[in-house]
């Protein structure tokens, strides 16, 4: 089931994002960034709480049959466009279609908000992840942005950049 997350979900969302991308547990899945960063944190409760409270923004959460949050995505409406970020699926639940269900839910949410485009940024060296997004309707824009280094969330082990991807609805 997919639902909109609220403040009581913050701790679970932070734990999910950290385990999906950082540390040894993330290496069980294919979306790990553990080798790209020194550090175990991808986000924190203050950041996620502020994003949940942000006007025009929501987190969608995917709930397993036992009620745990196995996936999430942050969506923020900006005019007629929707930014998609913090897309996470638990490493133990990857490969079960949860990511695709969250992308479909993001598309539906975007349409309900009058958005004609969804965009995101992905670390350029994440070629398998970029290819997965392309298989799911996203296209490379050719726009590359500097990686926003924030030492609270790990120190990059190499120079990184962000590729902008978009999907027209």
C-alpha cells in the first residue's frame, strides 16, 4: 500500500534511506552508495521533518503487509513541475516491484497536482540507476550540476556530479 507519510514516520523514513544507500546493509541491494561516501548517514530527522512540513511537498511511503515502510519518495511541486528525490527501497525488498509502484504513484500524484513534468538529479557515476530510470520513462537532459557536499551526510570518495533527468507526463 502507498500512502502519504507524516511526522510520526520520520524515524522510519530516515532509517530506510540510510540503510538503502549507506553502510554495509545497503550493499545487500543494488542502489548502494556506500563506496561513494565515507559515513553512514544519508539524511537526518531534522531534514526529513522540515521536508514533510514544506509547502507543496510530500513523502509517499510504501507499506509492506506487516506495516513496515519498505520504500519512500519525496515529491515537491514547483509551479507545473514536480521534483522527485530521496527515492529509497529497503535493500531486502529490492527487486519486488516496489520502486516501480512508487514511480507510478509519483506520476499519479504529479498529474493530480497539475504537473506536466517530473525531474530529479542522480549522481552521474550511478549508471545502472540512471539506466533503470530511463527504462521507467525518464530521459537525460544533458544538464549536469555540482554535487552538494554536506559532511553531515558523508564525504565523497571521489569528485561527484548530478545529472538531471526528467519525464514528461
